[in-house]
C-alpha cells in the first residue's frame, strides 16, 4: 500500500513514536484522560502538579531533566493558584507548545498571573487559549480528545479543520 495511514488502518505497524512529551499540568479529570490516551498517539507523558499532596511525582518543570523543546504543556485547570508560576517556568524552559484550558470569551486568568510575575507580554502571547479543536467539548474525555486532536494536527502540519467535505 502506498498510503501509510491506509496500511495502519488495515493492521500494518504504526509509525515510531514521535518523541514528543505531553506534560499535563495539575491532577484533574482531563489530565487523567490525557495521560491514558496520549501514549497511544506517540506521546510520552508526565503529570506535573506543584501540590505534593496530590502525589504526581513531578512538582515542577525544573525536576524534568533533558531537552523539553519537544514538550507540549497542557494546563488542565486555570483556577489553581500556582497557574502563573507553572506557566512562567514553562515559558522559561522554552517548551515547544503551551496551552491553557478555558473559555475563549473571557481573558484567561493566566494573563494577569503572568503579568504579576513580570513576564513580558510577548512571552504571554506564546500561551495558547483555548486549546484543542472546536468540537463543543463538555466532558473531561471530550476536552482531552479535542486537545489531543489539536496537538496531532499541529504535529502533522495540519489545520485540524474539516478539509474534506462530502460532494
């Protein structure tokens, strides 16, 4: 078969994992689904939660060793008080992509949190919000699906929209 995607659909081995890392920030129902599904899509996963009582194991980006230039950081709770510090650290580590869940009709709380920490406005604009594809997500699984689909579209150089319409 000349189309690798078609071959995989018919049982051929999937391509090698991408080496990309998905860092789910804050232990939440959405993070739980992201961590469960992302490995199937070629991502290594890390749960980061600054609250050691939540048992995430990784409490700061500084605890992650190695190059994070291929890391996608997904903040799954924009109400946590540590939001600004986590985002500041992600922007300073020069991760590949940073996104915060939230309603696009309102300015995200990350903007004020980062400004209060002295993060320059041009760095704040590196934070994507909303994240994922616009599929009308309401549940944790739908939000995770939307987020992962958006990251896959980006990884594959696609817009993530409906490119093929029935005729």
